[in-house]
């Protein structure tokens, strides 16, 4: 059996934003479906230095949670890209950093 790939979910439990909490929970719930191939590690950025650490790891000084990061591949993306991949049934591609969201997706309408 091959070794499971570790995926880090940079999330927060202290956010006053219900939307951020729901996004973090949704990622955790969806990722539970791929436990045979991936091991999700939740890192709470609300601990002292957590936000700075997340931004350093992602090499993005403006990154906000939730964010996904692969130990092998580097930053995978935030919630919006994750959600689009799930809607397109391309979660495995997203986790391999092979998913690219197309703005002109045929099932999406312009805002």
C-alpha cells in the first residue's frame, strides 16, 4: 500500500466570521471522503504566530484561511478553487495540483 499524502488545511476556529468557519468545515467534510489516499492535517492559525506561519509557508503575504497545502506539491489553493474542483468532480486533480478552473466554464454564469 502506498503512503498517504499529507495535505495541510490552514484553518481557524477563532474567526468571528461564520462564513470562514463554514468553509473550513466543508473542506474537512469533503476531505474525509479521500482518507484512503490523503491524510488531512488541520492547522489552526488562530494560535500565536499561526497566520504569519501560514503566509510564510504559502509564500503569500495576503493569504487568508482556509488554504490547502501539500507537503509534496506546495500550495494547492484556497476555498474557491477547492469548491470549483469539487463541483467539477475534479477533487483528485486539485489534490495533484492538476486542476485549473476555467472562468468560462459552460455550467457557470457570469456575475
